[in-house]
């Protein structure tokens, strides 16, 4: 039975892995057993699920790498000018 009991830190890690479909069946079983008796991890899991849903629903567009690189160069140039 001791192999079925996991600490909160491991449970939170498995919760994160589960969100990204990286957890094994055995990890999911251990997580669910842990969630039966741990209120804090149930709350962590619920908050993680909410965050994932919000992010999936949002229409956030990320900058492409070339634009980010150009912004970084401009920032570094401006920073040098200010520090001189």
C-alpha cells in the first residue's frame, strides 16, 4: 500500500503531467488516491484545470521569433543609450 501513497509534491507534479497528457496510468491512479484524502491537492488540481480551460479559450497570439529578436535588439540598444 505504501507504493500507492505519494507526497503532495509528487501529486502536484503528476497533476501537471496529466494536464499535458504525459502521465502514465499508474501515476493517474496514485494521484486519484491522493486526492481522496488531500484537500490542498484537490484545490491545486481544480485551479490547474480552471487555468487550462481559460488558456484554451483565450485567443492569445504569440509573437514570432524574428519580431521578438528585433524587439530584444531595440531594447538592448535603448538600454545602452540610457546607461551612457
